[in-house]
C-alpha cells in the first residue's frame, strides 16, 4: 500500500475537505466526495490516512450464519486486525444502512490499534457509544441489526465504491466535520501543498469579508490591491 509522506499528512490535517474538493476539481475530479456520510463525533478531529478497504456483497443466508464469526479469518474480523496504524478503513456497504457495517467493539479495536479512522456508506450499530470515542468515524445513519442479516464480507484491500466514490487501496482519505473526500494516491502531495496555499488565501479573505469588504475583486483575486494586501497579510501572519 502506498505510504503517505509525514509532511503531506501534516499539511492535510490543516486544510478542509471543501478546499481539497476544489483543488481536485481544478484537475478534473468531480466525484471524490463520499455522499451521504457524516461524523458520529464531529469533535473527534481531522481524519487523514491511506485507504484500507473492506467490501461487502448482499448476504446469502446459507453462507452467512452467526457461526461464520468463529472463523478467525472472517474478512470483517481480519480487516479490523490487519488495517495498518495510520490508515483509514473504508467500507463498501453498497449504500445500504439497514444492517450495521460494524459496531462499537470493532470500532474501538481499530482505535486502540492506531488506525486513523473508519468510514462506511452504510451504518454503525452501537452508534451512541461510538459517538463518545475520540476517534473519527463516519456513516450514513445508526443501524442496530448485525451486518450478517444483509451484508456478507468478501474482500479486503481491493478497489471498492463507497458513497458513489471509487476508492483504491492507498488512496488518501481526508475527513472533517463536513464529510470525507478521497484523494488519488498519486496526487496527494501536490493537492496537500496547493490546499495549504488555498487555505491561507481563504483565511485572509474571510478576515477581509468580516471587516465589511466586498467579495468583488477579492474572491477571486482579480484586483492588484487584493494581491498586495494578501502578500502583506501573509508576511504579518507568518503564512
């Protein structure tokens, strides 16, 4: 799995999902924001890490009884134990939250193993408990039924779809209070660098707008005065 550079990880921690979506759009990527997922604990902090994937298919009753969990190599359990520290587990639940993708115990195990976060386009059970964890977790909605009722875990660390977004193992996953975006692995360094620059400008613009300044000529910076003011702001603020 491609490794995320420490400096890239640090840069992404300081930028927003919205800013990264714009940086990706500039390069022609329109569909990298995972649809219909939200953080269980918006105060858990920014989630950044390489994607480690789990794929579910619709369950077939004769192959998905409760006894499958006795198998230590069951894909769901194995994925929880194999997901590398610093990675983000991304679960393809086919946008079906009628049964849980995982529950509080498995999410807690991911947290204790040093995983950076977890996202599913389905739902989590034990969601009130997960929401209390200092750990980024994203889902569509709470779902109490066990995953076995509808989901059959079949693949680990293969390309998947999550919330209509294609996710390859090693892609970089960024989550904040607004949602989750997937950055193609080969673009992570340049997207992170550009997003830092964009964030500095956006912070400057926000300050100016809060002072009462018009956005015309400011955002975007079509006036020379804006460019000069931004340069002075950067110097004054060490940005």
